[in-house]
C-alpha cells in the first residue's frame, strides 16, 4: 500500500506523493533547482522554493482514485513535550507541512510543532512551549518549520529561534539573536525557517527595520545578519528635492515596505477558513491510492 499525504489544518490544499521508496534516507538539499522527492524538508520543497515534486505515481489519470487513509485533528492531539498537556480546539494556521523519512513535521495552531508517522497517523511527539517548563511561550502564527542536522527548527516568543530533536521533540537549544549592544534585528515570529549546510536562515516581519540572519544549526550561535532598510531617523533627500525619513517603513502614511528575508518562499499550504470547500479546522488528512 503506497500512501499519498494530503495535509490540512484549516483547508486541504496540497498532495505530497510517496513512492515505494518514500521512507528511505532524507535527500540533502544541494541545489536550488532539483525538485523535491519523497522528502519535503523545507517550505517550497527545495532551495529555489519551486514547490515541485519529481514523483510521478499520482497523476491526472489516477487522481480520482485517491481515498482517505487516516485523519488526525492536530489541535486535539495531546501535547507530549516539554510537559504533557491535553489538546485544544484552537484553529488558525498559515504553514506548510514537511516530510522527512516518512515523518510529517508541522507547526500547530497554538504555536508548537507536531511529528506524525506518515503511514499510520500516529503522533510521534507534540511540542508546545511552556513558560513554566522551559521559560518561554509560543509565538503564534508561523509559516513552516525546516528539518536538518537531526533537528526541527521553529520560532517562539521573545524573538526566539528554537531547535528540537527531530526524534524526541526535546529542546536542543533556544536563542534570541540580537545585534550590537542587544539591538533588535526585527520580529522573529512568523517567517518560515530554512536549513542548509549547517546553518539556519531566518527572516523577520512586521517592523520598521527588519533583518535577515543566520544561526549555526549545532548551537544557535549568530553567524551574520543584514538589514533590509535604513534605520529610523536616517534622513535623505530624493531627486525631487523632497527630504524624508528613509527608515519610516512600517505603519507610516507612506507606501509600506516590509524588508525581510524571502528565502523561505512565502506560499501558504494551510490558510484561513472559508478559502476552500470541505476543509476541516485543525485536521490532518492522509489519503491512499489503491
């Protein structure tokens, strides 16, 4: 029996096909143009964010034969890490599920991460940050984890980047990257993470001056950052002789600009209610092709 994965939290949007070799070792991302295969380790599928799979078992001629294999309410599933807790009825999601070695990794509506056996729908672990247990809470809306170096990379409150052990869901490290003298790099909250070659790349969102940054996957140490806009108070005069604050980029009356790292892609595989008929809030569906 060959499973085809259809993942939905608020709506069902995409099909992730699995061949008979779907549960072999994960393929390393080494090209921006090589399409994804049985593994889908980051938002967009590959480093070029092409959202394309090289698998061919599902096609136009047999798509109508897909049928339900299992269904999981992601929110209702109990939390297992860092402390056990009951599930919730929370909905609202803007993320893309990842698949590595037959395991589905996804953000959850309450700001955690869940790992699910792709064949059976059994929850392997579910992590929901707890201020009491680990000193910080969730960040809420996020747009995709990434997987690499034996870890799952996500975001949390306080502009934190978090690495979880992909087998257990335990926290490996959690960091709060800052610039010189603790200067803010922007809001680390929503943007999907990207892993490649021992580094985790993070964009920032919804602030006057945002940075793109990279941390080391082994320990979270900040490696570099750059800002996409001038600092607030940096006054310039344009070619028409008009003087203005070049850093006034967010929330002003001028045309809004949101400088942020776009390497994560930005497609939403799971979105708000009402976008597609038949969607079930907080539900993960997997379908099989007989």
